């Protein structure tokens, strides 16, 4: 087994051994301001992913991952303190950021001709459907978002 595979196996086995216990938190790349910077940090990592020659992509994802962990811990603490609304807001950030990560990875795989479970066009179509059903976004914002999404779908075809 190659060194990198051995290292990755060590990482997986370490965290897997703690799956059902208390979370393991060893801060390595904490940048602070997780709540405010979460999506900005993910954005930088995703755009680095678009450039296959970029050398900081993995580090940027690590910093974003630390934000995910930090916000999850904060949500857990808020729940324990009975601050359910705060916990829900934090978890919504985590869930939405993870959704953006998943979709970005699927799109990058699809556009690079690698194996992808979902086509880029289907992801964008799901955004249009979701926006049309969303009553929290103003009609003007919806129309603007949907117009841009339809332009993107046309360029994919």
C-alpha cells in the first residue's frame, strides 16, 4: 500500500473508532469567524478546484471543514443550553454549506468527464424548481436567479 493510502487509512480508522463516542476535536487550521466566513471559504476552495494546477485547494477545504466542525459544535452547545433557535440557524448554515460542497463536487466531476452520479444540468434544474417553490425569496430575486440559472442550463447543453 502506498504511503498516501496508509495515511488516509490511519485518518479514517482514527475517526471511525470514535464514531459513537464524543466528537474528536483537534483544531489544526482554525481561522475564526466561522459563521460569517463559512460560504466565503467554501467559495475559495471551490474556485481553486476549478483550476487543476492550484496547490491550495486541499488546504482551503480543510479550513472550510474546520468551520463546519466549529459550527456543528456551537449548534450542539446551543441545543444543550436550550437555545434551539440559535442551534437551528447554525445547523442550517452547516447543511446549506454541505449542500453547496456536494453539488460543486458533482458538477466538477461531470464537467471534467469523470464519473458523476448527477448531471450538472439536473442540479441547476433542481435549483430553478426550488426557487419557484420558495416563498422566502422575493419575486424580483426569484426572477433574477431563475433567469441566470436558465442561461447556465442553455450553456451546458
